[in-house]
């Protein structure tokens, strides 16, 4: 038999049947339908992300408005809450203005008799700046010749001559607050002072006032860092921050009483080890960023909000059986938070808490033994398995949070400032930012008057070196 005849015969024997081709077509059509649905889903996500990226300056929104929204404002009845009013100022009024009655009625022309006098108190900003002149009596001792140059408690420096015109301590403290606490740019600060208080300040003057204030609070800043290192529990977090247009990182370390910011080029473990010490053995509640794993002596709590967010993101992209694992993880995390709420509300006994906690531990082990074929689910499961002992720590320690929301809230003002003026131009400005930011945040935690305290610090003489 010729060779070509054998080839034709083999080809005919290998030719698929009509039924096989039809089954293959149906399989490909089903696969094509699934892929088209996934493409459409991804296109919707991409379109939403693109729109959101172009609306960074717009107000934040959680989606379309509700069809029947609740009426804004407080509701009448028992749920209204306490009715508050502006309290009268404690200090005596600086001005007392008499508002007399008219001599006669404007309707009929009759005489007007006085019944009583009502009082209204108004608090107003000063429209004329206070100008102080310090006449500094300089002299020397007749016997030994020692020179004397006294200094008043309100003076911020000893400069005279070309630098004799100074900004007062309250004004310098206010400029620092407007810059590093409320996020105003140097130009906005100058405009507000000029238009509102008739105080002329240049942009350079405002910038130097902030730098000087940052330098004055440096000793206190070092004390705050030591307090963070000694804290029993700390909430760390980090966000991008630019210095001179180059991406760096701003870290926040939050405790019950202290908040410390540091700006560093690194996002690695060297920064938290610098602040907390490499042997820190307290409790750390964080978002799972890998540098925190270097603290092997610490007790860790993974932020459940970040884990829930990750599970939700997987669910948004999952199709078919790939949604099973993130859905189970999400339900497990929600049940864990619900148990915490029952514990904190006193609706479960200590024995009941221990039993429920044990059941959650077994559920977690079963989740970690799941077989995941989807790559994203597999990475998520591996992360949970690696940090197995850090997920339910908050159910064993009542005084720590299940999420790192204190650090998230501490980072938020920095993110707002970054949106307004983009970061710092120099490392000296970054140093003032981290020191003053730490000072303002810590004062807020402890209900300390920021303006009064910073004003007093600015008035302290700089120690001679």
C-alpha cells in the first residue's frame, strides 16, 4: 500500500464525529459566554475606577443617592438629644453698648416707656492687631562690668536692629496651626491674616514662622517618641508623602495618649524599629504590612477591616466557585466582630465567650485548610495562615481594637494636607511637619490648649550651645 494511502486512512480514522464537534462547540460557547461576562464586569470596574480617579477633588460618595432619604437634621421627640446653646463667656465684657429706646412711637407718635433691659453678649474677632514695643534697658555692672540685657516673657527672640520687627508668640503659634494642623498653604495663611486681621505677613515670613515653631518643639517631640516606645499598645500606619517632589513616607504611631509622626525615605522595617526599638514586646495593631512581622516579641492583631476589604475585593472579581472562599472569610470576620460587640455590651458570660471563641478558632482552622485553585484566593489564604495567631487577638485582650482605626484617623489629616499643598519642599520643612503634627495630635488627645501651649514654648529662650 502506498504511503499516502496509509496517511489518508489514519487521518480519516482520527477525524472527530459530528457529535464530538457539536459538544466541543457548546463547550466553547459556554466558555466564551463566561469570558464575555467577566470582561463586561472588569470593564465596569475599570470605568468606575477611572471616574473616581478624576473626581479626587469632589466630595466623597458611597454611591448613588437613596430613593427615599431621611430628612436631614435632628428629629423631634426623645431621640433629639440634649438641646445645647452657646454658653456665656466667663470674662467680663470689653465693651458695653447701650441700645436706647426711641423717644416716640413710630406708629402713633406717643411717648415710649421702658419695661426692662435685655442683654445679648457677642464675641467678636479683633480687627486691629496689637502692636507691642519692648524698651529693653541694657546696662552693665559697675563693679565687674557684666553686661545685662533683660528679656520680657512675651519676647520670642533677642533680635534688634534690622530684625527688630517680630511676630508675637500667639501669632506665630497660630500660623503653625494653620499650616500643619488645618492644612492651609502659605499663600492662604497670608491672605487670611491680611484680610481678616489686617496683619501683613509674607509667604517667606509664614514659612519661617513654621520652621521656628518646629525647632522649638523638638525637645518635646523627642519625649513623645520615648513615650511611644514605652507604650503597652501601639497602632502604626504609613502613607505616601513627598519631600522636594520625591516620594517618601509618613508614618504614624498612635497610643492612648500620644501620636507621633515621622517622615522617612523608607517604608521598611527600619522605621518602626527606630521608633519602637527592635525588641518591642508590647501589642501592635496594624494592617498586616510585612515590616511589622519583624517584631517577633510583640503581640500582634491584624486589622480586620483590611481583611474584610480584601475579601470584598476578591468577591467583586470572583465568578463561580472562586467566590466561595472569600465569602466564607468575610462571614467569619463579621461573626468575630459580632462576638466582640456582644462581649463589650455584657450580653455574654465569660464562659460563653470562651466557648464561642473556641468555635471561631476551629472555623478559622477549617478555612485555612481549604483548597483554593484561584490565585487571588490562594494568596489570601496564605496570608491568613501566616498570621493565624494574629487574627482573633482582640477577643483575648479587651483593651485593644480589632482594627487599626486610631492610626487610620491619625493619618487622615496628613492625607488632607497632602491634597492641599502636596507635601514639603525641603527636609527642614518635613522635620517641622512631623514635630508640629505630633504636638498638635497629642494635645488634641489630652484636651490641652494647643495655641496657649505652643505660644509659651515659642517664648522660651533657646539654650546656648
